[in-house]
């Protein structure tokens, strides 16, 4: 008698969480735009306009053919359970039941059910950068981990732009933001730096996603001057003077609250 495969997947998912807690980060598989689209995980149009335009610009027949190939490749990579023989070729991809294995499931949970989404930019009017973070929370345990995603910079394959992933601890996610805040922009010359913008979105609000914005400037008595605003408030609060540890605690508290509320 074989064991329950669902329990095996649950054990594998718990092992991933244990590894993240122990090591701070675990590398996850890269995915193409076609794979994300056929899995229903290409929803963040704010930051995925190029990829979504590539997908939606195809004819229905083209999308169907690429979807079938993408599903086959995901099965070949061991990220989806194998379907019944001939299922992908003979049935609309919307009706094919292909359970995700734990590595892929982590990406799908972060992408489709995020407790929060972090988008960053160099300067208040700059386009979002390619790196973003998705909080992964459990109803009974709150924030468990953070999905770190590096979006595409070009259209390299027939499956569209590629996305790279890692699963990181909440502490490492905050540390990555602090390292980015401390890093000078590429080509930076002496003089005033543009502020670093960190937008933290909490999705699934009735009136649209709520956003907390942190505009981080170098300077101030403690090293950083942080201007904080929210779509839930009447305006921007008074600037906060803090060091990197203080700003890290502020981000940690926000991520924890949103993870507990998810």
C-alpha cells in the first residue's frame, strides 16, 4: 500500500519552510511567462504589462498551442503531476487537473494569494524595478515566508519572458530591502541621491489594493529620513529619522501585521 501523496507533498512543503528558516533562502525554479499564464498566476498587471501584452497579443489558437507545450514542459520538469495519457492534447487546458508539486506550489501561492506585494523604485517617478516580494502567510500561523521574484528584462524564448524565484525568510526579505536602500544607484556620482521608494501593497481590498509607501532618503541625524504615506490615511505622516535597524523594525512590523491579517 502506498502512502497518501498529499501528505508527501505537505511534508515536502514543510521541509522547504524548515530549510528557509534554517538557511534564510531556498532557490526555486525559474518560470516563463507562458507557464505563469497557463497556471493562472500572471495577475499583477501593474508590474507585468510587457509579459501580459506578449501573451494577450497572440491568437487563441497560438495561446492554446503554447499552453499545451508549457504544461508538458512543467510535467517534464517535475513541477506538475503527470496527467492521464492524452489529456493535455485532447482537453482544453482550463479543464486539465494537474496538481502542482511543492516547489511550484510555493510560487503559485505567493503569486496568486499574497499577504502583501512589495515593489521598489529608484526615485518617486521611476518605473518599478524587476525585483519584487510576495508575502506567504498561513491562516493559523501568519507570515511564514516571502517569495522573491526577479521579473524579465527581455523576451528571450518562445515561451516569453522568464521569471526567477527564491523563497526567503521574512528577516532576509527585510535585509534585502535594507541592502538595496544602502546601495548607490548604478552610475551614481557624488551629489544628492534620488530617494528609494518602497511600495507595500495589501491586495484584495474592497476599494482596491491598499498601499503603504516609504520614501527613503539618506541623511538625518540617524542616517535615514523616511517619509511614509498610505492610501488608507489622509496624507503623508511626518518624516521619521531612524537608522537602518529602526527602518528594518518598521518594515518587519508592517509585514507581520499584513501576514497576520491575510
